[in-house]
C-alpha cells in the first residue's frame, strides 16, 4: 500500500476509545465559552442591523450588508476545523488555541463596533467580528466529540444549546434594560445604551472562554489519532484537498441534512434581518423614538425566545433519546413555523411573546439536536473538518439569502417586512417536513476497548 493510500485510510478511520464520563457541572464549565461566543452572535442578530439603520443604510440593502457572516463562515470554519484536527500541543492542546484567538478577536471587535461613524466602518468590523466568532465557535463542536463518550454527546450538544440561549438572552435583555437607564447617543447617532451592550459583550466573550480553557483539560490523542494527524500533509493546499475529500466522502444522510439546513438557515436569516422592522411596522409609531422602542422591544422578544431555548434544551435530550432526534427536530421546526406565521398579525406588543415560544423551542433544537445525529455519521479522526463542513451547510444558505433575498423582498414581497417573516415561516416548515426524509443513524454505545474502525460509506 502506498504512503498516500495509508494516509487516506487513517483519515477515514473512526478511533473508538474509552472516554471518562463527565459530571454535569464539568460539562457546563466545558461549554461556558459558548456563552460568550453566543452573546456576540446575539448582538449580531439584534443590534448590528439597527446600527446600520442608525447610520442611514437602506433596509433593502441589509442582506448584502450582512454578507460577512456567510462568507467568513464558508471560508474560515472548514479551514479551522481541518487545522484543529491535525493540531496537538502538550501545553496548548488541540482546540483551545483556536478558542482563545477567536475570543480575543471577538472582544476587540465588540468594543470598537459602537464607535463607528459610517456604514462602511460597521461593515468592516462585522467582517472581523464574524471571522473571530467562526474561529472560536467551529472547534467547540469538535471539542464535545473529543471529550465525551457516546452516551453523553446529547448532553454536551444540548449544553451548547443552553448557553446559546443564555448568551443571546443576555445580549438582547441588555439592550432592553440599558435603554431604560442610559440616555444620549454618539455623534453618529448610535444610542449609548447600544454602546453599553457591546461593552458587556466584549467582557463576556473573553472571560467565559478563559474559564473553559483553564478548567477543562483536553484528552491527549491516542497513538492511532497521532498517526492520523502525522499522516496529514501540512500547508494550505493540503488542507483544501482534505476538505474536498471530506465533502466527496460525505455520508448520504449528511447530504440529506444539508438540504434541510438550506431551508432552515435561509429562513432563520430572513427572521433575524426583518424581525425588528416587522415589530416597528406593526407595534410602534413610525418616528425616530418609535424606531428606538422597536429595537429595544426586539431585544426583549429575542431574549424571550432564547429564555425558552435554555429552559427546554436539556428536556430535548430526553425527547431525542426516546423519540429519535429527527422526529424531535421536525416537530420543533414546525412549531417555529406556526409561531412566525402568526407574528405579523399580532397588534399587541405583549401578545407577541406567545408565538415566539415555538421559535425558542426550535432554536434549542437547531443548536443541538442535528449534531447528535451528525457525530454518528462521521469518523472521529475528522470531527473538526466535518464540523467545518456542517457549518458550510449553514453559511451557504445564508450566502444565497444575502444575494437573493433583496430581489425577493422588493419584487415578490412588496417591500413589506411582515411578508418577509411569513416567508421565513414557510421555509422553516419545509425544513421540518424534509427531516422525515433522513434515516437516523443508530446510537453507538460506550466501549471499553481502543480500536480503529472504518466508517460506513467510506
């Protein structure tokens, strides 16, 4: 057998090894860094588009102005995943260096963002912020698969859902609370209460990641895993070839999941871009004060659905184990679709919280349940690169949305943000139905031996 063939075979092996069970507090500490990362993501969801508007951007341009998210995710996450797969330092570990670099970048960008004075400056910082977020977030998915035995993977991924909800909740609630107590605005027209939320995010981003990094040791790779790492050639070209090979070797059921992801993430992106405009249109007067009230209320609404997210995250573990992950995710997406279809018809700002419960349940599932299935489909030696590819399945729909939805919004939806939210509901419903098309992989039991096993389909 040639050296290249041997290297390829090693990369396609699933190294099955005993991993110690972790207590629930240990799992939570391990995932605490996800809290800071998701605070940053919450600010992108709720505050960045209003900042664009405060600076005078046209609402129809919002999809294009948000290209940073899908493009940086498409380029950075697969590369970071592949690099972290082949990284090991006895001192720094495997995934942790990427957590730290990303968290430092997030903190700096969040600190600087509210001081922009022009749309182009906000766009530039959003690109840097998204690049940092992607650098920190991608290895976190693989970190769960590295650390936990099969019986605890559900808890690990749903713990990330919990901290997703908690981080985004704090980001959104800070916008609402700070508006009450902080007055005034920068020369560019950005309210100081928005500045305060970004400052809090800068602290949360680095502090939470530091706690996770310092308190959670990584498991040293086994001899088989070290052999697989050393078999990988270094350099950007080799990394790109590895990503291409992983896409070519992708299991059929993971390809089906990518179709679900297209409709799921296209719809979620439309929601984030147009919920503030919808709330402003349906619930508040069309004045500058009304716009600011709508931004703050959007923060409260988004905070509410994320409260639901971290409240139900761990319950979904039991449901997924009992009923199957694909059925649970299907039902959750349909609940979100039903809720969003109702939202534009509500004329009372307090009643809007009721249909948002469905989105909160779905968001908990989106951030955890599909990964429970995905890690059963991929070889353990390629967790990082495949988590990056799964993120490509997230960002490609966002990229398509960014370049296509402006035309749809103007020519098919009548420049009406309420119609955009209904459009998002339809896409989430399609994603839910398509989940039933996937054949769910069997549950792998914890093992007591260390062996190398070829993955099915490779």
